[in-house]
């Protein structure tokens, strides 16, 4: 090949190629974290615990972290400070979790029903590279599960006052849930079956020993 005129060998040797900085997605260690999303009653907590047990990973419910940070229950935050205050606390808690996950912690995280619907949270998750899994089920089954859970616990949940309100919110939120990396149906299946499918689809690997702050196995 011919040399370009006016460019010496020394000049060419001084040229440096600027490499792109690794993206947030690239920085995330693959296969070390998963976030479960879905409507109330979808089984995020039960499936998350089953998946964590199968892989010997840690499990965390984001709402639990919010309650620890705020010193109040989710219901109390909504009642005393309103939804806007809760969403700010939720976003801050998610930022904290994702920062920890960048360190390579093996963890299954269950998000609240409205968390993934918030654009700011969806953007955080997309930038992190942590895979999201949408747990889906027929709305009739979700209603039955939530009603049974509320009855067993002796609690009253505002969204269970009207089946029509429940359906409408499900339709609205499902559009956002469908943007998750993976969708899996939970209707008429055991949590162990669902967990095994998620692990297989994403390629998650079990670890022999888990050591975390306050959590040694």
C-alpha cells in the first residue's frame, strides 16, 4: 500500500485510537442479578425466594429496603406522605440496590408493582444491564390471589375494593411490564417450575457458597 504524502512514519506512530468507555451495561457482571417485575399477586416474592434458593443467591424485596430506610411501612408512607414521596423513596432505594449489584453481588430483587412503570426506574434498570423478568398471569387469577392473601392477613388493600379498578390498572401497567427482557407465565404453575425456567432462559448459574453482610451460608 502506498504511504500518504506529507505523513511521516513518526507522525503515524504518534496517532492514538480513542477507545470507547465501557457502557453501564458492559460494566454489569453478566448473570449475577435479576429483577422481577409484575402486577400485585404475580408471585414476585415467592418466585424470587424459590429462584434464590435454587441458585444459592440472596433475595431482596425492594419494598422491604424502602421500609428499613424510611422507618415506616409502605402503607404508612402512602397514607402520611402520599404517593409522590413513596416514589422518590423507591427510586432512591433502587439506585442504592443497583450500585451494590455493580459490585457483582448475586441477588434476586423483587420490585413493587408500580416500580417498573415509573420511567425513571425503567431507565435506571436499562442502563444497569440487569435483566428484568415480567411475571404474568391472567388478571382473574391475580385478583383471586390478592383477595385470598388479604383475607388471610386480615388486611384491606385499596386496589381490592373494585375488580373493575383492578382490571383497569392491570391493563395500564402491563404495557410497561411487557418491556422487560423476559416474560414468563405464572398461572397454574409451581414457584419452583417458574424459577427453574427463569434460570434456564437467562442462563443463571448456582453458586456453592454465598457470603454477604449479615448473610452467610
